[in-house]
């Protein structure tokens, strides 16, 4: 086993290291073939073209097999996650874990060695597999290094077919704009992908595109260890801008009958072919012994250290009075600045706020003006923003992205899903949600925020009822780990009053995640208002109350987690009406309905929500048109009683 933490300090690769790496890479080729044949699946071709690069990086970068999560380690991100056999074997052979575990357990149910690179394997930084996202992950890591004043380098390994993905072009520009010279990309240029020659699949000039966006491009032979080392040395120590190393390689390199054959992109060898291949590589064929081991495989527990969430000061809550109407997005913006004020002098506080050309509308301009070093303008690059902000949030840092719901959630669902798979701590603040978006029309109406994010297992979706609750919720999510989406509308809305006409969510209110808020007591009907629909529901409650009809009024901000006690309360009367600014098919009403059913709780459920794409118009007119204004809610109650 070799000790790492070398950081490419010497200007050339020593002959001793050359020899070690050559041998190591050859052994890895054997490992790749054994594990894919044993699993009867996987991607040997690209793994073998990338392996000399993997071997060099995992042995000579500043990483520590004994402490894979050391905060000052270099970050090695694998964007072409299907080359997991290459990455796993190189990590094993540089001391991160036992190579036998990896060969035996590759792609076996319950094993950490999943089909595409996963953080369950020590040394893997980010789960990938959906191509095109790795460079944005690297951006998140490189920004973390800069923001936290850490001196580590980030390397991103990518495929060449992968370069067809649009998200990469967003990321290229962002890296240059922010002069991320602590970021180096290496492209495995084997010129093949699943369907054959990359230029037949999709004509593209990879080198020219990167150069045009401002990257330094170094062309090398990706199987020449000296050239790999030299290029990395140049990128780390000599070149003052982001560097892309275009490493010419050969798919299936090392086994003559596999070389330059796209068939081996994703096809393992048969056992008789493996025999021939191992002979050519001059590696002992101990394949049979793994067959039995695989049957008895017990998944190792690597007990990988978790990054703790930063401790922060919540700052001083801001209370909005009942006689003023405020939009929740402004309450968010104000809370954000106040939160930053409270923490910015703390040396270990790393906060980054991302924008995609909408800061004035989503109210992050306050941060942009007051704390420009913490503000990142990524332009109309939502996919890269979602990924980069997610990757940053998995570090000891607070990562905030504010956008219209339709861009921050609907547009970027898969990036959000990957952030969740990677246990990120993203905080997304989505304004202009529901039909409360102004007159922009149906393309801008985010009516699927819950349906989408509730399809993941980790995201928590919160819709504040008014500006005061927005303030409390913003402070809560910024001080807690996990992926949170805070969803708001655009309009100025009522500050919800308590029985004494003081702010209900005022100075004495304690926000507790997962708890419904009982706004008024009554009987026969419970109305559950989702987020800022509370304003319309409250107007309806006033009309009903004046007519002598007292109903129970509930505000639900935390849709994801509703406690059993709260479910019982919701089902405590003959009727439950849910009112939401969301697609009725995947929204709160259906979600609560299924939960009530699960618990055997009975009530008659009436769902009020969005039933079709809505036209353009201001929010009040649209709510009236779609039967979600106070009068429609009153009518619904009266029809039930
Ligand atoms: C977004 C996305 N689309 C499609 C795929 C399916 N896929 C997996 S690998 C691959 C080809 C990748 O080609 P390349 O980057 O050249 O890798 P190599 O063939 O050299 O291993 C495709 C299309 C995917 N993983 N992600």
C-alpha cells in the first residue's frame, strides 16, 4: 500500500512511481474484467481507457485512504459514473479498501459497490450515472475551497460522448467566469460511445468548445503516465485558469480483442474470453475463487464519516404586523440578509447564494448588494446551478438557491433527485409558485412542486402561510441539515391574525417542523389551507364566521411530514376541505387522503386545487376563475352543511 497526500509536488513523475503506477494500472485492468464478468454486467471498455488516469490521481492527489473525508483533501469527481469498475479498482489498490470485497461484491444486491459510482464506497465523492453533471459538482467543490479558504484541488473525470450533454456547456462558462483555477477536468477521449464513433453519433469539436469558453486545453496520450502527470502538474501549479486535459485513450486498452470496440462499452467478457484477456495482461486467473466468495458475500460496512451541518446563529426574527400586506418572497429576502448579518463575522461560516438571473424578483438582491462575495450569478444555467449548489451544500457550508418554482424545481427535477441521492443539504427558495406568478401564464405556473419533490425520499417541502411564518421557516431551514424547498407565491398577502388581532405567527410563535397550525377552532368542517392559500381561506372564514358558521381552520406548511395527532385533528369533523395552489392530482389533498386512509381515519374529503393548466392573469382573478377565491370556499362549505 502506498501513502498518498503527494499533491503532484514534484515537477515530473519519478521512475519508481512510474513503475508502481504501471503495475497498479495493469492489475486494475484485471480487476475490472474479473468484476464485470462475475457480475455479468458493467462497463469494462471505458473503465480500461480511464484506468491510467484513475491510477495516477488516486495515488498522487492529496487524499488519505485512512481519512477519506478529510476536509482539506482534493476532491476527485467522476462524472462518467459507469466507469465504476475502474474507479473502484484504483481506489482499492491505492489503499481505500480491500480489492477482493470490490471484485466479489460488484453490482450485487446489498453491496456498497453499486453499478455506478456511489459514495457508499470510500473515496467516491459523488454518486453519478446521469451523465453531464460532474463538472457542476466540481464547481460546487471548487467554490467551497475558495469560500472556506482551503487549498485543495478538484478534479473532474468525464467521458467524451458525455460532452454532448448541454449542462456541461453551462458549467464550462461558470468555471471560467469565476476563474476556478482550482478545478481541472480530464476527458477520456476514446472517441467511442454506446452507438459507436462519437462524431457519428453527434458531430462536435470538444477541444474547440472548451477553448472557446476560455479553458486552457492540454492534449495528451491518456495511457502515458508521464504525460498524465505532467499535464496535471501544469494544471495545478502553472496555469492560471481552469484546465481541461483531453486524454486520448483507447476503449478496452490492454486487451487486444477489446481495443477500440464500442461493444465493450457496456458488455462484460464471457468466462472463456476472460481467460484469454488475463493471459494477455499477464495476470493470474483466480476468477473461479470469486464465484464462491460472491455467493457468500457479506457487505462490508465502511462506516464513512458524515459531514456535520454548520452551527449557525438564527438571527433576530422579523415580525410583520396585521395591518400590512407583504409578499413572502420579500420576507424571505429580509430574513436572509438578517441571517447573514448574524453569522458573517464567524470565520467558519460559509454561505453562498446562487442566482439564475432573477435576483430582483426572488429577493436575493439584498445579499448581492451587501455581501457580493457570497453571491453567485450563474445566469440562465439552472441545471448546473442546481448541481453545483447541491455539491457545495454537502460540504460544511450553507448553500442557497432562489428561483421561480418553475425553474428551481420543475426544470431541474433530476438534479434535485441526484442531490437527494447524495444526501445534500440544499436550501431552495422558490417564489412565484402555484398560479400566483403574476400574468406570465401557464409556462410559468409551478403547480407540481410537491408532486415532483415528494417523489424523492429526502426532500422536505414547506409552504409558509404568511410573511411571518416565512421568516421563521427561512431561519429554521438554514440552520438544519437536509434538502428543503420553501415554496412561496408572488403577491403581497395578508398577515394572519390571531384571536386578538395580533400576528398569529408573531413574536411568541415557535415554528416546529412537521406541525400543523390551528388557526381557529370550530365544528363540522375542517379547512386545511396549504401555504399562502391561507389568505383566501382566512377571508372565507371571516365571511362564514360573520354568518354564524364556525369552522376549524388549519394551516399546513409542512406537507411532507404530517404527524398522526395532526391527522386525527384533520379528520376530527364530518368534512375536511383541502385548499391548495397545486395540481390536484399530485398535491396536498391526495397526499392527506392517502395518509388518512392508511390510518383508518374517516372524514369526507373535499379537494380544492388546480385542475388544469391555467391562463394568464393576476392571482386574484385567477383564483376567482378557478374557484379558489374566498367566495368559492364559502360556497363549498355552505353546500356541505
Ligand atoms: C443523461 C444520460 N443519458 C444517457 C445515459 C446512458 N449512457 C450511459 S453511458 C453512455 C455513453 C457514454 O459515452 P462516453 O462518455 O463516451 O463513455 P464511454 O463510452 O467512453 O465509456 C450513455 C448514453 C446516461 N447514463 N446519462
